[in-house]
C-alpha cells in the first residue's frame, strides 16, 4: 500500500534507492546508543523531511529493539489543518509506527509567529513524550535547515553559539538528518511512495527563514559556487565544538563567580574582570537568562551593554534587558533582577 515501509523503496534486483539508504543510515546512527525497549517518537508534520524521517525510523527502530511512534502537532494556523494532520497520522500508521497521535495546540504571540509556533510545538512534543514514556523525540531538520539557521544567526550578530546552529542531540530531542540534504529526503519520499504535504508557510516571504531559503541562499550559491549549504553546515559543526568547550569553562567560572537568591542573580565583578571576554560574557548572558530574560530576545548588544558595567564602568545606572529584567552594578556585583533601580 502507498505509505507503507519499502512500498517502492526497493529498486530492481533488490537494490535499495540511495536516498532511502541515506536516511536509514542517518537514523540508525542516531539511535544506535539507545537501550533495547526505548520508546522514540517522530515529530511529523506530514512534510517531506518528517515523512522521510518517519519512514526511516519505522524501518530501523524495530531492528534495534526500539518502539517507534509519531506525534503530529496541529497548530491550527491554516484552513483544514486538522485534516492535514490526520493525513500525516494515517501515513505514519501505514508505516507501522505506534503510537501515533495528533495533538492540537494554541499558538500564542510571544516571540513572533515563528517563535510562538515553535514554543507551542515543543511543549506538545515534550508532553507527548511524558505521556508515552518516550526517552527521545526525533526532529526532521536537514542540512539545509542547519545552513539557514547559521545565516539567521549571522544576521542577528548573536555570536558563536548561535552560529553553531542546531545540536544533533539536545536533551530529549535528536536530529538524525542534520547531515542529510533536503533533496535526499524529497527523493526518499518519492522512492517510498509517500505523499508529503507542502506547507504554504514555506513559501511565505513574511517569514525571515523563507527569505533566507529562497532569496539569500540562491544568491550565495550563484556568487560563491555550489556547496555553500554544505559549507555553512560544516561551519556550524566546527563552531559548536568550540562553543561547547567555552560553555564548559564558563560554567566552571560561574560556580564561583555567581550567587543566586530567590529574587536576584549576582555576578562578582572582581572575579570576572580579568577573565577573557568569551567567558565573561557567557556568564553574564546565563545570569540574565536565569533572571528571566528569554534567549530569543536577549541579543549580543544587551550582553555587551551589561559587560560594559564591568569593563567600562563610568557610573552607569542600569541596563534594561528583555522581559523587564534589569542589570545594575552594586556593591561589587552585577545584580540581575526585576525592576531594580539602585
């Protein structure tokens, strides 16, 4: 039947289509460390990337002794979204995934349309994982998504952590396809006889990511030659290793330089002043997040202004940060908290 595992994926004489082999290999590698009996869930929108991921997971998980299901999040942002979600669920069931559940969510406004939808989606995925006892949720981000993320981080001027892109493993979440191009997932769906849904938001230039995908990357490919997407994704991997090392050093520094109460986060100026900027600013950024600023809103400009309270102290009063957090220099500390005025 269309949508079932290997319906058309096998080529004549039993040779597996290369795109199917590539997606299966990526999933097998991503799941190989999990103990037998682990439940994994695929986050499936019904689009090309997530259907290819679902098909590969349905094939590979049982071979590894894992239970594999799927969660389809209905954001209710488009007409017939419930029907679209159910079609995706039907295909996941046809692939042999179990359990398969559609979860409807309400998308708020914090963080803009993209950020609000992402928050609602991830909350729903974590809730589903709790309910089904899943230790892993698989996301279908590809190498192309990684390249777009790097360019978006570059445009924000957010530093090495942002340019490092998305992590292959982040707690509950895993992204098996980060080294797989979008063209491969599309070919895998064709080979397997799957019927992907095309999200019209993916063509809406209102969204910054869409403009990067359809306007910026093609210009870069034309100017610099082919391979830009691969190079950006490779750069993300290199920067992630560097950022991870710096984050570890900054965490060690924070153990002695940061003090926390119910109302405040305090960073000792004397312990931070002589540290490299790469470590000092990481400690300050984390303190701002702990005090209530949101990562998507806290920019490098904010952190630099707080850092100036240490490196260029001229009696500044305070720095206003997102989510009504203030940073002020007081008594040898940079103090983060709500509505502080002195």
